[in-house]
C-alpha cells in the first residue's frame, strides 16, 4: 500500500515567526515580549485571546512553549496538582480552550491566576469567546478579564493567498496561477492545513514529475479524498 502524500499530522513546529499576523500584529508583538520576558518584563502580564476555530489560538500558545520556559495546559491535562502549581522555574503559563475547562479545572485555573499575580509570572489564556460569554465560574471569568483581551482575526482569502505565495517563493516552489485561489475554496481553510497542503503539493509534484497546476491539485485532492468546503 502506498504512503499517503498528505500528512497533516507531520507539520513543522509552530513558532511566532511562522504565524501569519494579518490584522493581529499588535498581539503578535506583545507575545514576542512575553517570549523575551527574561530581558524585559512586559507591562501587561495577563492576556486573553479569543476567536473562531482555526484562527491560530493554539498555534500562538504552542509557539510560546517553543520560545520560552512555559507550561501549556489544555482541558485534557491529566489533572495532577503539579499541572496547575506555580513554579519559579516556569514563569509563563498558557491555558488553552478555556470554554472546555471542567468544574475542577476551573478551580485550579482560578488559583493559578492568583499564584501568577503574587509571584510575578505571565499568563496567556485562550478561548472561543470573550470572557464574559464563557460558561465558567464568575470568579474565573473575572480573572480572564484581568489583563488585555484580544480577538484573534482570521486571515482574509487575499491574505492567505499572499502568505502561501510568499512561502512558495521562499522555498523556490513554482505554483501556476489559479492554484492557490482554488485551494482555499476547495480545501480546509485554516493556514495550518493550507501550509501542509502546499508541502504535499511540492512532494506530489516531485513524485509525479509534473508542475504544480490546477490539474495536479485536483488530482491530489481526489487522491486524498478531501471533500470540497464550499
């Protein structure tokens, strides 16, 4: 059996540099300060990020893990006390998908906010909606709103095409006109998946010895059984 060309699980590490900012430049600049906290502690120490699925919230949190001494906490964490315990060796804490926190995890998250404030740490949380709209304990919603709140804006189609074009040019990948506009209307629309598809197209082009054109893209989409997303 041949190996599937498109492997969305084998992507490059998520970094702040690989995040396409679009309308989110101010937020990205602030998170760079969080990543560089050892040399300059940011004025704001609490940030809450909200936005639709696929906008890049988890990308940013995982990027901070890669850039600094941070602890990533998801609602699926093992629940051990150490997960939510502040440590001087870990000055940055990242809580993802806040809307999914269990009642027990909400109590732990509330306590962690207080520990971070008392010990001079940094905390970034992310969720699907603004703090006031989350179905969480009132005291935790208050903590989530302590610092700066940013809505993470998804990229426009034009920004996605520009980012993919730049990525292709940087890597010396020749992409025929019409391929990228077709891709973003016939495939998953988040940049993580689109970037993985660009990699897959490059590999498929080398495998078949064919240029990256619309017929090649359609062939790959059919081969991988990807449905249209129109």
